[in-house]
């Protein structure tokens, strides 16, 4: 479950690297939004995460080209930091720190997006029409769906909802082959605030149990 959760987080931020204004094809729409995110120097947003019936909330920070941080309010003190070289995940419920050396993997970047394009095919979920975010919602989005090309990928498919006016990603839903669903809802974007690299420095709490290379080893 933990591996799938952190893979879902990475997929969410890889997805941030791009989507487009869908005038014709889904690939064109994907590229437009991609170009929008590629133009950001930094951003922050709030994100509500649902894993099946478990709810979580966090603030996310991004600094181009490859830094990401999530500070959780629920569960309190949980932290995920990627400084461009190492992924650090602090889990306060069992005082554990999971780390992954990933110098050749840059989530939330153009490289991450290229991996998404390579391993998943994109189409509109139903059509390029603007539709409600969910049943009964007044919020309108364009919905894309990404299907894995091979059975080796972590997710069977991902659905991504994009605001048609701002071209910002509103929701990402990732579903594993076993049927576990991860949903990320992004709100309250603030773009190009002047976030500095200091925000991505993280001191691991003393006494925490450390588990290295928890996603994969060299």
C-alpha cells in the first residue's frame, strides 16, 4: 500500500508537468497544459487526498525544475520532500522515514511527463466537451484518461480533470491493477511566489526508524 501511495504522489506531480487546451486532440490538450506548467518557476497549492475511504490533506510546494514538498495537516506532521536527488517520506504514526535515492528520476518535471507519455496513452474520457467535475457540481472541467501501455505500470489508468480557463489541474484519480483508488484534489494555487530552495531542506526527526531505497534499489 505504501509503495502504491508514494507512486501515486509521484504520478500526480509528473502529471503536473503538462496538459493542453483541447481544441482538437487529447494529445494537443495535454501539451498545452504541459507548456503552462513548464512556464512556472514555482507554485503552491492545497491538496486533499483520498485513498479508498481514508482522507488526507496537505500543502504542496514546487520549485522548478525538480523540487517538491508536501506538508500534511492530516495526518499531522507527515511530510514528503523531493529535493531533486532524494525522496524523503516521514510517517509520524510509526516514527519512520522512508528514503529513495532517485537522482535519475525527476518527478513534477518535463522528464516525469515524458515518462507518463511513454508508458500511458491519453484520450478524452468521453469527449473534449467541458463537463461537471462530478455529479451535481457547478465546477466545469475537461477530463482526460491515461491508459497504461504495459501490465508492468503501477496504475491501470489515471483520470485527470483540468480547468478549461486556467489550464490548471483540478483532480487526478489513479487506479491500481488491484482496484485501489487514489484521488488528489488541488485548490488554492499560487503561482511564482519566489519560493526558495531552503523550503526543500528537511531535517529528519531524531530517533526515527530509517528505511532506505523503499521504492526500488539500484
